[in-house]
């Protein structure tokens, strides 16, 4: 009996142990229930080894030129759609990288493009500053980025046109680029009631403002050096700011117009034309001054002034070597003179003599002006040898006139008394 009780007792303990194990398993199953994990789709996409990503930041100087202004107007930010061109020794034509969507408005943005291999890396903004083919990157121990400075820029309220401000960056190996401005800027604030359609700025000397550009001194620690090389012809001595359908002025704080300019320009001064949508224009001049010389990443802010039309925009924009205009202080009407004879007469001073004539309308007259002629100078000139009826032209001897514009080999002369304007070439 004792043995039977012990057997029964052992069976009971085994039974209870099995129940305990089952209960434990049930408890564990309830507490550690297997729940399927949701895996985000993007985590399943393999890394694309053909894509390269650079983090790029913009220079933030105290008085910076700007890629575009941020909403608070205090710092420089990328713009949606911005593109940079990155070079290395194996890609001398460069590869275009595009700003990641959503990074517009930020000081630092992500740029994506094809994998170009190892560094060192050199980059330029905007990518359109060079096609990378006709003027490729020059690598080696003294790398050079070759580009082009366009003559035309586009107005943007409170800033400057996207892509107008050339900037470069260098990095030995890291996939990060700190861009530095190559140029500087000049700013004009106008008040008034007119609507401005264009702003043209010219050197008073022979500063090259647009054309072929070489950028050297490329490193992550040094300031870049950009030299614009071109012939000192009229086509390369100006920058133009297009204002589209026009920018309306006001008599409050005024409107500010920014123009990006190569470093070192205007050592001998400059002049600027403001053209309104009524066909008239105003000229303002600045003489030689160290304050007017453009510095890298700096901005020259000229004192605000009120716009007042002075001359015909068509007269100031004349492209011919010789021309005569009536009503030049108003809307301006180009005279029909279509034949010209010019010569320089030696003397003290030398004299530039230009004969204007039109045989169909039956008139001829001669303008004689002293040489040399300089921008904004008051001169004494003469008009004579009049035959026929050139409307508005009167005989004058040593009459006071003004050189309102002088650029390269041409001068624009105004006789304010009769409202006549002359454009003449200064050499044969």
C-alpha cells in the first residue's frame, strides 16, 4: 500500500509539473506575442552606388552679395532648382549636381548627381557659368575653373537674379562644399513715381565687366580670385539689369537695384543709366574713389536719390557710330542723316569734325568738338556748314555742350539749348 501511495504520489507530481510547464508556455505566449513589423518601403531600396551627394553651404559675410535673400533679409540661401557643376581630375568638363527638393531657402543644402569618384573636388555656382566643354576645368597643383560672366542680369525684389552671383568651392576629399563669392555688388536705391525697365552700369575707364572668366586660388581656406579677360570694347564694358515689365518706384523707402560686378572694377569711377518705361532715362555718375572700388563679397550701397528723367532712352541706347537726335531731352527723335564724314584736325586742342548729311532730304551740317572727350565733361563745340534744312539744327560757334556719355570709342554730346543730341565716333 505504501508503495502504491508513493507511485500515485509520483504520478501526481509529474502531472502537476506538466500542467505548470503548459501554463508557463501559455503565459509566455501571451506576454511575447509575435507581431509582424511594418518595414518602410524606402528601407528596402538598396544604396545606389551611381549617385553622389554633396552638402553645400553658402558664404555668409557681414555685407554679402546674395544668391537670394532669405525671408528675413539677413542671410544668403539656396534657391529651389539651383545647380552646381563639380569637377575633379577625371571629370574636367564637370558634372551637374541639383539641389534636393525642399532645400531651397536654406543656407546649407544637399546636391545630388552622378558618382564622379574621388577628390579633390572643385565646384562652381551656377552650373550655367560654364558648359565645361569649350572651356574645361584645369586641374593639377594650381587648378583653374574657366567660366563666362554674362553681361545681363535679371531684377529680383530685394536681391539679385538667381545665378548672377558666381561662387566657387573646393574640398580635398570630404563630400561637403563651402562656397565663396567670386564677385561683389553695387546697389542703387531710387525713389519717385516712375517705373524702371532697365539699369545699365558702365566703367569710366576700361574695366572689363563681362566676358571670359578665370578663377584661381581654389582651396577650402583661401579666397578665390576671378579675373575677367576680354577686349576693352563697348560690349565688355557694361552690365545690364533687366526689370521685365518694369519696377514701380515709391517715395517711401524707395526701391533697391543690385548689380553683381567683378572685383576691382570702378577704380576710375562709373556711370549708370536708369531707363523708365516711358522711353526716357536718367544718368548718374561717380568719380574715382576708393569707396567705389568693388571688393570680393562686398556690397557698395550708394546713397538714395529721386529719379528724374533727363534724356531720351533711344538716344542713350544708340548703337551706330554716328547719329543725331532732336528733342533729346524728351522722347527723342532720330534724324534721317545717313551719311557721315569724319576727321581729326590737329591743333591745341585737337578737334574732331563730323559732317552729317542726307542727300534725299537735302541737308548737311558739321559738328566740331575738342579732343579728348571724357564722360560728364562740359565742352565748347561748334555747328556750321549748314545747307538745306536740317530741322532744329542751328549755326553755333563755341557753344557750351555736355558729354553725357563716353564709352570706349564713342561719345554722346547734348546741346541742351536746342535739345539736340549727337553720337560720334572718336577715331577714324
